[in-house]
C-alpha cells in the first residue's frame, strides 16, 4: 500500500489532519488501534477555543457542532464562598469558547472522512514505523490477522501520549521536559442538568473542583484527589458530598445531582518532547505534549499542531518547499510552551498542594488579583479563548 501521509492514531489530531489534507488534495491513510465505537465514545475534552471551532466550521465539519454546541462568553472563579465572573468576551473583543464534547468532534470527523471515501483502518495491531530518515518511511501493521505495509512520503505520529511513534525515535534525539503534579482529577459524567450556565472553577480549602457540562442535560464534574487513590474508594455518594462541600457558597448555592454515567481518575502531567520531528516522522498532539486539563487546552493544542503541519505539507506538495517542514517543530513549540505556562499557572493557582500555608495564601492572592485587575483578567481571558495564530 502507498499513500502520501501515513497517520498513526484516529484521535482529534489524526482525524483533523486527514480531513484537512483531503481538502488540499493530499492523500492519507489513518491507522487506529481501537475500534470505531471506542473512539466515538471515549469521553475526554469538551471545551473548544474559538479558533478550533472556527477551523472546524471553515473546513465543513462544524454543522452539528454549531447546532448542538454551547457558546460560552465567560467562566466563573469561585473562592472565599463567592463567585467572580471572568467575562471572556468583553475582555477579548467578543471572542468565545464552545462547549462540545471531544467524542462528538471525533464522530463528525470520522463521518466526514468516510463520506469522502477516506481510509481509516480501525482495530489494527502491532503498528511499527521505520525508515524514518529516508524519503520513503513505512508503517507495518496487522489487519484482520494479516501483516501489511504502508509506504508513505511522511508519517504523522498522532497516537497520543502512550503511542508507539515517539518511542520509535532513536535515543538521544529528543529532549523530554516533564513535571508530574502532586494531585489528580476524579471526573464524573452525570445525567444531571448543569447547575450553572457557565463553567465554575472552585478553589476550596478541601481542594479544587470544576463544574463543566456536555449538554443541557449532562454535567461533567471534577474533583482534585490524590494521584494514588483508586476509583473504588469513591462511591457516588461520597463524590456528590465532596462536590457539594467544595462548591458551597455564602449564599447557599445548590448543585444538581443525578445518575453517574461514567467516572475515572486522571493523573495531571505536564510534558513536552522536543523537537517534534525526526526525519520524515512528525509528532502532533498528545504524542508530543501533555498539559494538565485545568486550562482546557490539550485538544486545542493538537488542532494547532495540525494547522502548522498542513501548511507545511501543502507548501511541500504544491511548491516543493521544505522550509515550513523544517520549521514545523519550532513553530509548534512556541505555542506549546505558552500553553504549558498558562495550564501550569491555572493549575497551581486553583489547586491545594502540600506546599503549605504560605503557598495557599499566594494562590488566594493570585485569585484576588485576577478577579480585581482588568489587566490580569485580560491575560487569563486571552489565553483561555486561545492565543492568536501567527501567519504561516
Ligand atoms: C479527562 C480528560 C479531560 C480533558 N479535558 C480537556 C479539555 O477540556 N479541553 C482540551 O482541549 N483537552 C482536554 N483533554 C485533553 C485532550 O483530550 C487530549 O489532548 C486530546 O485527546 C489529544 O488528541 P490526540 O489526537 O493528540 O490524542 P488522542 O486523543 O490520545 O488520540 C490518539 C489515538 O491514537 C490511538 N493509538 C494509540 N496507540 C496507537 C498505536 N500503536 N497504533 C494505532 N493507534 C494508536 C489511540 O487509540 C487514539 O485513538 C482532556 C483529557 C482528559 C484525559
């Protein structure tokens, strides 16, 4: 088999890449280890920066998202028993965020690719990449028990943090920058109407909590917990009780509960692999970098890498240019590090850690500052709605 771009992974990065390449007349094949059903029902991110939503609309896959997504113009920071609203729109010249589940984006992209005759091979096994430093890299895999080989011009490693692409880069090429946060998130999806029209980020003496939503009927709620805790230690009643405590306000705010549809514990990690390229293998999305989810940036950062890579491939195929491919990693990493900074800042400001009372006071002062200074609130808002994109 042969294609121009062999893509490993049918998450948001791999699917969006395949879709945008198709619109530029560039062929790709997507290889995915899991089933289509698994990819379409994996609950993860849910906040799209305006730039990500605009990209989906402009590329023709935003129809259902525009109808069903929830446009948000602000977020709430809750601390000291009171709410402090950050008016994202007013602070950023009218920009907004869109609440629309990552698995819905994935569904829309899979449907668009298959409708256009695109090739996505689900349930493939033993994927391995090779000949990375030649002009004809290859991907070996098994499909239906049969060994196959895909020859390509380029390989896109879109296989997430635990994929095989990044570890296939020879030792000594990558520098890894990493920070493990001393807490985790317990997340639930609940059949309960969201108790707030906007996301609430709550900083409480017992730890951080986040109220988010996926639709007018389904809430997504998170609690800061210990990384070593097992989900079995958190029966539903305990989760709701803890959420009620952390969201309590002086005025007596009420949380709406309902059946828990899904729950899990996620470690909080900051990670960057640099450079995001070796030979003809390019890393995109979580394969190259992870941010803690507090700033809602992982999916958006994956989409930002895709933009840069598509422009670089287009320049290569249309005009034989290699300069944008050579600059891919540097162009992506400029944004990656700014987003790492923002995600780390939001995370440390809102969580309680064992650092001690001195740091708790600093974080409260930070919250006080960000909700009382227009300059500080604007800095939060412009990062939250998404930093602008530099021209290619
Ligand atoms: C609980 C949680 C909440 C989050 N909330 C947000 C949020 O609000 N906003 C936000 O922007 N981000 C959020 N994120 C982060 C976001 O989900 C990720 O950044 C995003 O999924 C990255 O997309 P990706 O395509 O790079 O990787 P992935 O979505 O991880 O996709 C990688 C794909 O590759 C496949 N794969 C892996 N190994 C192989 C292999 N060997 N062969 C073939 N296929 C393979 C996987 O099955 C998967 O389908 C959250 C993440 C979690 C876990």
